[in-house]
C-alpha cells in the first residue's frame, strides 16, 4: 500500500524518532555510520554522533572538523548515506541524501545560528578536539598540544563544521518478525513522501 504525507514531517520521521526514543537507554543509539564518496569515486565510511534534528524538520545534524577528509569528499560530492542500527529494537534505517556543510564562512546560511547553538551545546571536551593538532598526520610527540587553552564556549572556532543531512530516500528494516518488515520511503516528483511496504 502507498501512503501519502500531506506536508511537514516526512512519513519516516516518526518511526525514526520512535526508534531513537525506544533505544535511548543504550548510549550507542546516537552513533551511526556516514558514508561519503572520495574524489577518486571510492566509498569512505565512518561513525559519527547524531546531534538531533534541525528544529522540527526532517534534517539531521552532525558535527565535524573542517580538517577531516570527509569535508574534502563532501566539497566535491555532497551525496552521502547514513546506516543506523538500533540494537534494542533490532531495526535499521538507511538514509540516502545530501549533506550541507556549514562553516565559519557561511555567515549567510540559514544554518549559521544553528552552527553556533550546536557549538554552545557540546561538552568542553568535545570543543577541545577542534583545536587539537591536525588529524591524520604523523602522531605529535608533544602531548601538551592536546591540552590547549579551552576555546570560547560561545563562539565556534573556525575548524568547527555543522553538517546538515537532507534525506532523499529512507529504507527501514525491522528484523523483529518472520518475515521481517521493510519499508521504502521516497519522494514523488512534487516532493511528497511516499511509503511502500516491500519484501525484506
Ligand atoms: C563512537 C564514535 C563517534 C564519533 N563521532 C564523530 C563525530 O560526531 N564527528 C566526527 O567528525 N567524527 C566522529 N568520530 C570519528 C570518525 O569516526 C572519524 O574517525 C573521523 O571523523 C575522521 O574521519 P574522516 O577522515 O573520514 O573525515 C567518531 C568515532 C567514533 C568511534
């Protein structure tokens, strides 16, 4: 059966929000894998922390360091995929979409204030990592460089990047049940989300 969402929150938003809520007792429920495409066309995957939705929308927030490789990938190709497995309820969400990078340069971005708010909301320890020595180069022997002065908790440092993920397609697999349940969510040509139950 195909269902239509009139407007506002996408049809997959409430199953995803429900999964987040039901798995909240497990700290790792906030971790998912974000896959990008390298300039050579190869896949690159890593774990990141879900930082919530942008207000009451379908967009997911993540944070990263401007110096990280994923920024190079996203600058050339903003398409990405999230794979998110919830161990308690045994369900997987795969979200395919695009990522908007919001840096210190994007002062006119509608997400500029969101970037600042997100910086203010992360822990002191998390903020500190953005002023650590450059990632992915030979290990720095001066460990003092990993204890720099704490950055201003009000104003994000230049290395701090907000990633805003815009889902275009969602694949929800529920392992519970025999046969398992699987739903595909897609947008039609006028952007209305549709839900289709498919074979697992
Ligand atoms: C549990 C966990 C959470 C992580 N959260 C983040 C995160 O929110 N943002 C981030 O940029 N990297 C995070 N990392 C580190 C990334 O997995 C990755 O090592 C780093 O971002 C460099 O990736 P890149 O070189 O592909 O850009 C996390 C790693 C783990 C294991």
